[in-house]
C-alpha cells in the first residue's frame, strides 16, 4: 500500500500561533484515493532540521507532502533546503508561474515586486505544478530508488490553506499518474446526543464480533456529535464493499435515529436537506449563541432557499423591541427561561414569516451565573404552526465550547421536530 | 534550553477527520514558559508505531507531551503502549481519578460503567495528575538518564481538547517544578489590511538591519490580519527585553495605524475595548456574512456591555420588513449595493438604538455572481450619528473564506470609524 507522510514547516506552528489545518485536508484527500498517511510532522524554519527530517520521511514513505515555508518573506527557507536535499546546482524561472504572479497581483491592483518575481524561481531539480491561487509554485521532486531505498516523490505546497487546498487536486492527479494505488474502505455515520462511552456500551457486543481487519473509531465533536468510522485497509475492493456494508447495516439497526446522516455531515446540512425537500423555511432568534446558529445555517451553499434570517437579541431591549417578547415575561421569569425562548421563537417566526424557528437564551460564561441559573445553562425553543416546545440543558464547559454546545443542541432539537412533523 | 516534542495519537487525525488543535495550544503554553518546541508529530493507533515513535522523541527531547488515544473505547491503545515503553509490570487504580469519574458521570446523570472505571487504572510506572474535566487521568512517566541518554519526562494527556487544555496548567506546573527553564522573548503586533508581501517591502530595510539573533515572522490570517512576531531565543533575559523593545518601537514607527494591537489579539476584542472605554454601543445587520460578525462580537466575554444585537437579513423580505430597507432601493440597485448596506446599517442602528452599526451584503458563492456583481463582491456599511459610509471590496476565495474576509474587513472598517470619531 502506498504510504505518505505530511510535513508542515514553520516556526509559527511550533510556537502555537497558528493551527495546522492543511494536514487534515490533505490526509483526507490522500485517504480517499487509497494512500495511507502514516505520520504527520511539524518542524521549524531551520535549514538543517528541514533537510534531516525530510530525508527521514522520504526513507520511510513513498510520498512526502510538504506545506509551508514558501512565502515571499525572509523567514521562509524551505526552497533553499529542498534545493540542497535534491542536489540542485542552480535555479530556473518557471514561466507559467511568473505569468500567474503577474495576473494575481494586477487583479489585486498591486505592483509586482522583486520578491514576488523571485517566487517563480525554482531549483532546477524539480518539476512545477502551477499554483493558480497564489504566487508560490508547487514543486515536485522525484527521487530515484538508489537515493532512499525506494522511489519517492516529494511535493512542496504553499502553507496558506486556501492555496494548499487549491493545489490539492493537481497533486492528487500527479500521484495517481505516478503510483499504483490500492484501496481503503471507510463508512461514516454521524450521531448526536449520546456520549462516546454510552455509544460504546450500546455497540459493545457488535464491536467484539467484528472481523480482525475491521475497525471502528469514535470521533466526538461538539458541533457535529460523535462520528463513527468503520474501516478496512487493503484486500479485495469489491468484497470489502459488501462486507463493510453488512456491518454498517447492523450498526444502523442498533443505533436507530441517533444517527442523523450516513456521510461526513453536519446538522445544518441535514436540516437544510429536509427543509428543501419539504419546501419549508426557517429562522432563528439568538441570545447566548450570539449569531453562531445563523452562521451555521448560512455556511451551507444555497441556504438562502430555506433560511430567511435571524435576530441576535443580545440586549433585552432587542428581545422586547424587535422580537416582541413581553417585558412582563422577562421581569417575571428572566431572559434565561422557557417562557422567554418560547416568545423569542414565536416572535422571530412571526417577524420573518418562516415555517420553523429556533431560539436560545442561556449563560455562556465565564461570569454571570447563579445557583438557580448556573453558567452553562441554556433554554432552547423550537416553533412551528404545530406548536412551540422548550428544552432546558446544562453544560459545564468554557465560553467557546458552551456556545458551540448550545448551538448544536438547538439544531439537533430543531432537526427532531422537523423530522417528526414532516413525517406526519 | 529545555526542548519538547508534542505527539498526537489517533487514526482520526491521520485520515483527516479531525484537525489537531491541541498541539497549537500546548506549544503556545510551553513557549510562554521558556520551553522550545522542536517538533510536532501525529501517529496512528498502532501499538508498535506508538512505542518506536515515542522512544525516538524521548531520545531527542527533554519533554514529550502526548495527547489522545486514552478514550474509553476499544480503538484507544495508548495506555498499553506506554505501559510497555516504561517497563510496567502491572496496573494500579488511581483513587483520586476514580472519585472524579464518579462525580462527573453522576453530575451528567449517567451510570458509571466498567469502561469508565477502567480509565482510573494506570501503569504502576507513572505518576498521576488528576484530570478534573474528564475521565482519563494525566499520566506522567519520568525516564532516568540511562534510558534515553538524558533524563526525560513524558506526559500523556487526553485527546479531547477541552480536557487536554484543562490539564495544561497542572502539566506546566509539573514541568516548572522538574526542569530548569530559560526564557524566550517574543513581541507580537497585529496588523490588518496590508498583504504579507507589501508589509515585507515596507519593512525590508529595517529587517535587513536586525541583529543575528532576532527574527521576524509573518503570520497571515483571514480573520485577524497579518500577525508579526519578533523573537529572540536564549541569552540574558533583562537585556533581551530592552533590545526587543527598541526594535518593536522602530517597527511601530514604520507601520503606524496599520497596527491595531500589540498583543495576540482580534479585531473584535480591539473594538470591544474602544467601545467600552467610550461607553458606546454597536449593532450589526448581516446578509452575506450570515451571523459571523455577530458571533465574532459575542465570542468576547463581557461583550453584552457594548453589543446590543443584530439582524441577519438573509431574505430580502427581512431587509425590508425588519430593517426597513426601502423596497425601491432593492428594486433599483439590488440587495448587493452601497445604497442597500447604508439603509441596513441605518436601519439596525434605529431598531436597536445603538451608537454604531455595521452592515454587509455580498455574494459569498459558489454560485450567484454576475459580471457586474461577481462572486466575492461585498458592500460594507458603517453608521453612527456622525454619518454613514459604504465601501465596496472584492475577494477571490471560496465561500467559507469569502465570508471570513467579508466579516473581518467589515470589523476593520468599523474599527477605523470608531478610532477616528472617538479621537474627535
């Protein structure tokens, strides 16, 4: 099986100022076309470290994907290290990339500086895949068998995620053209509302009976729930498809409607599909989630088909003045109450004319809680012409994670309401 | 200087289903107390791979921080690998962690299952730091000099970010108690609105004259702009502080108000500080950014002091019906126009009674553009009693990144308006 390592270069990652999201996208893409990622590695902007680490990865893997360290600025030194690693005696200018550099900068109304032009210069030992999204070209170094004990290819991609991901399809095309690829078989099921350990208990008997070469992984996420991934590596592709399908069917029988999707999915995509199919619309009234639910809805391309809009009523004056929550409700029950979220949900549905609505009011923290209404408390309301229901939940996390949990729980409650009512 | 490696264990990372955010937080914390992170590594849930890779890291580093692979489920095998690596001949139950497990599960109303209890069982070769945020204890393995050529400590943390970060202060305390730490000196300056290559050009002369041991890094981010980080490693602490201070002053002279903060900061925090100091309030009217600006405002603890709320007017009916945008404006100029965002900004300021407001309307893509109004076009409006201004910007990214750029550009425009008007 073709094996790959993904290496990220940049001091900014080692000192924790940025999170490496490229490696995750790249490994997902490699896996999907049958390349097994064995390691991911992040190292600093240090010439000798780059050379020794990349040589080490090339010895152990067929493919090494490098991101980062190609910027126009003085702290980026990957290119010189790759020139040395590949034994280049000089540089050449890649004319296609130079043209792209001119196009990009002139489209942005910027002058083409010497440091921009220098980005089209590459070690003579590499092939170039043009980078259409940015100025640094993708460099491909092919090492013969005698160098690292097997033939190995190194791809150097820019570190800017938008550019790295933009180049990925071209890199995959090159990998497919140069390596004989076997297959990996995965199935993903998305669940929400049941903790990892409780899911594991439900699945214990089935999991113990799984064949040796099959493997179930649990991937908890505050926004999307616990993702279950069933995998087989290697072997005969057709047979594996049928075997993994059979085990997936058993899994679905055990978990029932805890599963909300059979692909790598989100609650907002799932809700969007249901609403589109039924020709229904939705709106939101947010207090403690502060726009997060709205941003989740609108992250889905085409969401304007069913999502009308929202009111973030952070101040009580907006709850009463815009959403029409009776001041008496807030005076008697407080803004964090079932009565208030019911009025918010009804209010935004009336205001926007949507078929469904969802509302939140809670205490995300760090301050502001009381014994009766602790930090982590959220009231969620969902409304449609069939009725308005409210739910009280408590989480025990920090502000960011509480907001995420509030928002995703609200979407799951909305999902279940839609599922029930559209089935009727 | 004390050196550390951070290792993440889990197939879910290698196949790209989750992004490793722990390593970034951990390295930031280690750097801040003078530990230099030399490498980050991600490996799969494979017994032999875990042992050989961790032994390799322990040989090269004083400290190895491991996250992941400690869940209650069957795919997590880190603990057994650590037992073998440390030569443990058996396990013992950590009573403090067992108590926490009971507390956590009963607070959540869950039964304590055998797989939960098993999490309190640890190799007899380790010390335990209790994990108060979750069920898996933090294990500390101290290896004597003869084992890896120098004394080395391995910390095993849970993979769930909330738990890993919750345990971090205790781990740092243990590191400080057991290692003599030197210092790293950093200064961070946040800039917005000028591209990396143009910044580099502005700073070229100054950067060329920097002393050998000082280093400037450029860290572009769509939401927060280009972060500049000036560093010195090692040496005498007091002297370094003065030297880095002097260079930072020069940098500030060159860049002027392109710099919006001198700490690791965000536009929304910066705006919040200005509004709080002036006793002013703000609201937002969002179309294409769909709640993202509101979520950015409310991500700041205490934002209720100055942030009143927002309307996400995704449908035109919400623009006219809730925000009071004249239907004639939309008919004549379209929803994506300067006239429309001006009316949206004025409308939400009137509706909420805020001092300032910001509004967006644009085309995030992937579909929906035209020659005159391409995908990536955004109109931004800002309003106060001093007046309403509109701006037209065009970006050339995918949906997610366009939304981020729209939102952060809107915040930067708002920041400059507040800065100008509050100075008056």
